C-alpha cells in the first residue's frame, strides 16, 4: 500500500466534489433541509419528532451519500479517469483507499452537520447524542461503500439513479421505520434481517431511545461495519481496466 498515492487520489476526488455546487448542495443542504422539514411537519407533536428524528439522522446521510458516491464514481469510470489510473503504477488498494477516504470524509462532514442542526437548532431530544452522531457517520459511510460497489453496474447516471428504488427504497420500507418488522409478513421479516440498513436503523433507534451502548447495539455495529467492509471489497473487484 502506498499512502501517498491513496492520499493523492482522495485529494483529487475531494477537489472535484468541492468544485461541484450541485453535489455540495445534495451533500450538505438537502439532509439538513429534510430534517428541518420533518421538525415542522410534527411541530405540534414533538414526541413523534424525537422518536423518528434520531433514526432519520442516519438514514438521510445514507441516501445522499449512496447517490453522490455512485454517480461520482460512475463519472470516473465513463470519463476514462479510472482507466487512466489503472495504467499507472498504483495498486488497486491505493485507488480504493483513496476513493474510500474521500467519501468517508465527505460522509463525516455531512453527518456531523445534519446532526448539529437537528440536535442543537431543532432541539431533537435523544438518549445518547454521541452514539446517534457515531451511527449517523457510520450509515453515511455505509451508503458510500454501497454506492462505490454498485456504480460498476451502471452505464449512465440515469441508471445509477435507478439503483435508488431498486436497492435503497426496499431497505427503507423493511428496516422497521414505517412498520415494526414483527408485524410484517414472515417472508418480508426474514428478508429485512438480511439487509444492512435494518441493523443501521436498529442501532440508531437504540441510541435514540435506549440507555447507551449494549450487546444489541454492539451486534448492529458489527453488522454495519462488516457490510461496509464487504461492499468495499466487492468494489475493489470492479476496479479493473475496461476498453470501450
């Protein structure tokens, strides 16, 4: 592994993100706007906002980072940038770590910002603010890892956006946010336990209403971390030279 090569790749990706105002708005403005909308949607029912606001602090960054990462990496592939990188004396691990570090940093900034807005400016009340922040960051990084992996299966930005209803929306519906999983059909409940966002949601819900870090939260953390690592590993397999 060449740390300088990975850092250079990360710096280049971050520079591209900084120069794209629409992407910056999607990263930094949209999640904050959504949580603000949620606050005033339940302006007369603060208990509802406190109950669902914590989990959504992680789900909003997950969605945004999935979309930004998949489209950004797809541009790298289709523009030939990734192809040129693969001709340089760089290991796949260096390139992957560079992309991963850049999107992880962007995910961290995004999650910290939306958590700050919700917990301070919007008076969101949760049991463990620190753990909510940690899991919001972890969910954003998970979204980045999945976006990095799935970008290999899209040829255009429109196709990348289509992964939202195909991959993200089913996880949102089945994670337990809208309907408790035990009230779902048994087949759907079993599917839900095979999806990473289920454990991400559970961790955030426990951080919102629970009494701190416990064995269940540790299991959720391990699953989210494992799914992130697996997505990055599978993403590494897609980093290969292609010819048009």
